[in-house]
C-alpha cells in the first residue's frame, strides 16, 4: 500500500501540544503529520487518515515509510 503524508506547522510549541511523540523532547516549533492512503468506498476513491502524529519536523520525516 502506498502512503501519502501531509505536514502542517502549528505555529506553537510543545507547551501547547505536548512533547514530540517520536523523540519525547520539547519542541519550539511543533508540526502535525497525517499519514494517508486512498481506498475505494462505494465505487469512489476516498482518502483515509491512518495516523496523526505531533512532533519536530525532522522526527516526523524520519518515521515515514512507503
């Protein structure tokens, strides 16, 4: 299965969103990454969100897989 990833900068620190979910450390700039795949439902292609993860940009990029 092929996954797509969306990432958004949250314009806030880990004081608001909690520690990085990958490394467990504080982050001055938090990002939100959504892992998605497409699935056919009722004959139509739909985007399904598999996981949502908060953390450092570099940490989130390091956990991506195809």
